[in-house]
């Protein structure tokens, strides 16, 4: 009986609620529902796919494995924002996100150097040889950089690179490698002249790229600079009168990026060695031995034979290797440098050591090839490239020009070269295509001395895409 009464009551209540709902057919809740359904059909923003749904698309999922999920997600969010702003359709979000993805995790791009400047600082100075690139890839993982695989014990860090450098400069009693030439000079000052004087000619107080000044570097070590001579003339007597019990060493700096001509005087290293104080020669550009194309450029072998205690140089200029600073010379002094507390802060990494060894032992690096490039060969390449472009309707011609060494090496030296000449308007779009030339007299020149022959086709294709 109770069940029957309960059932009747429940049924009555249910029917009452049902009738109330039906009686609201024209009420506000129903109208809101209709508006909601209409908004779903008319507001395209509601069709924008969810972030997780887009990230599951096969192309974007593959990209996340090489570029990283965060990078891919950021492009998806940006594409969704464009859809909300009405720039693209909601259905286009996955394609827009994929199109916006970078080619690689690093923003650095490979470029073709068609400027004619062999060692171009803004373009990374010396391009590595294929052997050096391969060595860097090997060194990127676990390596035996300071481990003896035979004995299972710790070994001297970068022993292979140090041995290769010592073989390349047999006049050096010992060698050491740091992260750049400024570091090499800094360590010399810290080790040999802290609290002492460094005697240097006023004509060699140089400033190099980005406002970097050697005097300020040396002063930061606590050494005192004893300036001698004048801007254009410094004699042996000027140095002799400055040397005393407080002298740490005499510093001979290769002037970088400029020349002083006319009424000038500057003693050579041998004359300074005769004064009895240690001589440190900063040759800068990293030429290890005399070069026939650059007869006036100082080199490490000649400086050591003249009696220099230490020679410092860059590895990423005329040597054609990775960024590194080289210290060559007296074994005792090099040992003192290596044991200095600051040496650890200035040490070079494993990939640089691998690339340096491969540069010294491997085939000719691109810088060496560019230096020995002969004009007839360059002119022939320019002629063929210009002819191919003219056949495609491009205003192209062959231009005789001059290349520069760059990187603070051999200032004033020019090398005869040949270039493809294009209208000036090509310069900007070619840069966007990662082909960097130079503009002279209203024309864009693509100097082939600094372009590998294997890249001629890429240059042609880039010009045609810009046409």
C-alpha cells in the first residue's frame, strides 16, 4: 500500500514539473538556449581547435621531437591567437602553426659569404673544414677528452690537440690553448706582470672590434702599463729607458685593422729581446709560419726564432680553425700559465679542442683555400655564373674586384678577385636568403673568393628566386 501511494505521489510530482517546463516554452531560459545555439553557428572562434588536439597532428608531433614541445606549442598558441583575431580561419590553425615552425632549435643560420672578406668577424670568422665539423660532432657526446682509455685513469685534457699544435710549431718549447686570444693575453699578464709593469709602445695601444681595447684588458689584471715612444715612432732606446726592476715583460702587439705609414719607426722582436726583459708577442691573426701571399704578416715561428718568450694568437683567423687563443713558447713560462688559478676559468671546451686538432692535422681549411685562390679560376667561375643568370633574364655581369683578409689580419693587403655584379636592389633580398654580398658604386657584388665552388649553384638559385 505504501509503495502504491509513494508511486502515485511521485508520479504526480513528476507530471507537475513536466507541465511547468512545458509551460515555459516561451520563457527566458529557452530563448537563451536558442541564442547559444545561434552563437555556436555564427561565432567562428568557437570552432578553434584545442591546443592538445592540434599538437596531436602527425606533422606537429614529429616537429616536437626535433624542435621541442614548448617551441611547437608556442607556435600553436600564436596560430590560435591569429584565428581569434580573425586573421585566419579556425580550420587553418594546424597548417598556420606548422608553417611558422623554425627549421631548427637554434636561431643561427648558415650563410654564404660573398663579401670577399676572407675572415669576416660578423659572419663567424673562419669557416671550419669538413674534418673539423666531423670532429666537433664526435666531441658533442661523451669523449675521452681527459681520460686514458688504456689505463682507465685521468689524462691531460685535450692532449691530441696540444700535440698537433706542438708539431705545427716545433720552435715552441710548450703550447697551451684558451678560449680566445684576449684570454691568452690576459693570462700572460696575470702570470707574468701582476703588480708589475708591461712596457708597450703608444703606437700599439690598439682597439679592436666592438670597442675592445687591449690597454683596458691589461690594466684589469693589476699590471701597470708603461707607455713608450709616440704614435708613429718608437725606438729601441725608448724601450731600454723604460725597463727596470718592476718590468714584468715587454709586449709587442701586431696593429690590428689599421696601418701607420710615412715617418714611422718600430723595432723588431730580436732587437727587443736583446734588452734582457721577457718579450710577449701578440701576433693576433694566428699565422703559424710565413705565408707567401702575406709576406709582411707576423707569424709564430718567426717570432719564436727571434727570441720571443711567448707568442699569443687566434685560432679562428688565418689558421682557419675554431675560436681559441694559442700560447706558444718557453716551456717554463707556459707551465706557470697553466697552473695559474685563472687558467681554469679561461680553458677551452672539448668541441673546440677536437676542431682545432682536425684543423691542424686534417685537409686544407676554407681560409687557406681562399688565400691561395687564383684570379683566372675566380674569373672563370664568375663568367659562368653571370652567363647562367643573364640567360634567365637577370641584369648580371662579371666585375674585377679586390678581396680583403679581414679579422685584423694583414691590414692593407688586397687580393685580386672576380665577382658577379647585380643591381643594388638584390642586396637585401639576397641577405634574407642567407647570401651576403657587398654594395659598391650602386651595384651588388658577389665576390667568389669567399664562396666555395660547391656553393655556386646555391648562389645562382638564390639570385633567381630574388628576381
